[in-house]
């Protein structure tokens, strides 16, 4: 077993109270005094409450751990009716959602008709299981914790202040945002650190593929690691009920207008989402693909000085057929905005010289850091460690990266380290190596690959930011699209707690990099980089894949776990040409709908 380190106390406050009231008591209420702590246990953050007079061991505390069913069981005296155990505060009405486990205590013949106020109120939970914190500041301030499984813990009162210090301590581990529906309710979302730690389960082939482990325990082994990720994703990206189900018709129309330019939606219908479900989509048109753009096709669009001509038509050709391998190296530099379309040969030569100097200046910054300096720079040290770990497992079955001490791996490492100097605030987040690998493979040049990667990261930046707003936005947009395209399928997913489509997270995060064969990834990316037929074409790609799989999912009555497993197993089984045909056909269907 791994060695454990002593818990680190992040916050501690003695003299917080739980208020009790029973009909038998002559007092208005009775108080349970205790201390509240936030502790770090081996990298996991817990909130703990323990009555001051509790003599039981901490190991007997009732826990709601991340990997448990998260049900807190209050151990009460069996002879005290539930309605007499609740606080006088109206918020305590929510406590009846808690599962009660009764223990029989005898005291003489019938035992006391009130519960032990002290040793049965200790609790502990992992902050990853926290959904909301209700904050009340009138009179004595108090907080009410609600967990992800809808367990509501008793209100913790701060008679001598300290609630804000507690919340400040909690913000070191989670993000707290005010609910749009209730200014006194803080919604909890885990920070990127927690999600990044879970990326190892999401992106690591050995953990995410899990094909060999199916034989022993398919559900536990396949979905165990993945569920840890989706727990974070589900709550971090989950819109409020108001946000999700009661969006104004105008806002829905705006979302779809951004996704599909030219799509007109009637905004006068009621209520809410019905405005988009009544649209007559009509029949889906047939779409044809063409052959890839060859070198002679590319040359026809260049003048004598090297300027590209008739760029919109050239992009259309790339969208319809992609590029042959001989053209990719030059064409990608234009598609990724490294070269301006109207630049000459001479201008591109000067630009490349300038960018080469700039690249190696940044590379020298991290190459010249001494061991002593690195010891004092924890962020750079962490970036370097994560990059080294990821590089050693990125596309190792590709000849460009296979074997020990492969030059391709060294370049991959150096480019990612230099990107940390370019954007030190973002630095390196797991998954970025997947975005660089195909670019470096095509460019076969360190400097060109770096600047093309920079351009691609400009598009993908929000996917990797701490708040991951880009991922949340895309999941909302994708769900909106799917509901428009296939309400019956969307309703089925919603009934299986899958309506938020978080099983598409990896598709969106690294643009299908782990779902397709390497050469198919190259084809898909260059098609998407044309910006045709709309900027969010990758969302239509998601819809096309789901459209192909919906019948299996519904006919076999897949539930939450089976849907995750099924989507997981699609990796390396997808036909890129069929997907592109269906994606374009869906676009045309939406564009032509009345």
C-alpha cells in the first residue's frame, strides 16, 4: 500500500453549533457544540464536523466518501419520531431525504425518549461530493451542505462568526458560484486540478480502453475509472434546471443561429424549448464526397509570387475531400493561420525566420533553468513532470513516435515545454499532447509544428482553462442540437441521466483524437479547419455519430452505465467518410428546414 501522510488542516473552527428542538424539551432549542474542519488527506479534501464531547473514535464518523454511495446515515434513537428530530428551521425540512439507520439503545426498560445529542452528529464528506452550500446570514450565520446524492446535512451555526473564513478555505479546493435562482445558494464545481487528475482515467489508453479487463468485471473495471471523471464533469458542467429547461426562446434561437448560420427559428412559440422541437426538418439530403486535393490542384491556386487565389473555393475542395499527404505540410500552415493566405514566398520566408528566432528564445528560457531554480518553481516542475509522463504514452504505436529515445518524442517534449513559456498561465494540461502529435507528424519540423500548435490551441484554449467554460458551452450547444434533431432520442438519454451528454466529453476535449485511426484524425481536422460549413462543425460530427448509434442504444434499453460503455467501445470503429457525409447532410437538413 502507498504510504499515507498525516492530514493537513486547511481550516478549523471550534464553537460551531447544531441546533436541536423537541416537543418534550422545555427549552426553545438545545445546542450541540463542535468543531468544523477542512482537511487534506493524501491529496483529497474533506469537510468534517465532530461534537466536542464525542468520545468515539474518528474512524466511527459517518462518512460520505467519493467512491461510496454517498448516503449519510444518521444514527438516532428508535423511539423518537422523525418529525420531533428536525430543527425548528424550515431548511431542516430537507433532512427527511437522508437515509436513517436506527440503532437500539437501552436505558432501563424503555430507554430514553430523546436521542444522544452529541456522539451521533459527527459527519465527514469529500468536497468532491458537495453539490451546494446554502448560506444564511440573518442573525447567527449558518451553512447547510447538500451532497450530490441529495443528502442534506444539518445546519452548522457560527455563533462567533467564521463562516466566511470557512468558505474562503473551501474555495481553495472547489469553485463556488452564486446560483442564478437563489442568491443565498452557492453551487459547487470542482477545480481543474480535480478534473485534470481524472483526465488520467479519461485519456489514458490503459485505463480508458480496458478491453482486456472486460472478461473479469466489465462494469467495475470499464466504468469505475470513467465514473470518477463523469462525477466531476456531471456536476461541474451541469446547468441549473432553470438554465437548461427554461431558456428563453430568443436565447435558444441565438444558440442555434451561432451553430447553423441561416437557420431561422420561430421565436413566438411557447413554451421554451418547444420552439425548436416543432421545426419541420424535412428529409435529409444525400451528400457526396470528392477525392482529396492533390499537389497539382493546390498549385493551380498559387500565383507566381506564391499568393493563394480563390481561397473560398479551395477551402470548399478541402472540406469536401481533404488533402493528399504531399499537400498537408504546406496547406496546414495556411489552414492554421501560421501563413496568411495572401502572403508571398518571400514574406513567408521572412516570417519563418522571425518565428524561428522567437521560438528558440522561449525554448532557452526553460532549457537554462538550473536544478536549484526548478526546485523553487513548483509550477514549472509540475508542468515538466506531467509532460514527460504524457509524452511517453502518446501515439507510441505510430512509427514517428515508437521506440526508446525517439527523436519525435524529444521534439514533442520540447515543443510542449516551450508552449509553457509561451502561455505560462495555462501551461500544460493533460490532453494537449494529443493535439500536438498529429501536427508534429505532418510538419516534421519543430518550429513550424510549434506555431501551428499555438494556432490550434488558440481555438481550443477554453477546453483546458481552469473553469473549462468552453467545454460547458459545447455540451450545452450539443444537447440543444440533439434535442432539435431527435427529440425522442434526447428524451431517452435524459431518462437515463445522460441528457447532458457528458459521455461526449473526450470527443470534444481533443477533437476525436482517441476515437479515430491516426490518418482519419488528420482528415477530420483539416476538414474542420476550413471553417466550413459552420464554425461548430465538430458538434454536427458528434450528432452524426450519435445518430448512427441511437438505434442500438434504444433497442437494447441501455442505461447510464451501458451508454458509457458503448460510447467507449466505439473507439477505432468509426468510419470517417461516413461520419463526414452524415455530418454535412445534417447541416444541409438544418439549413433547409422551414
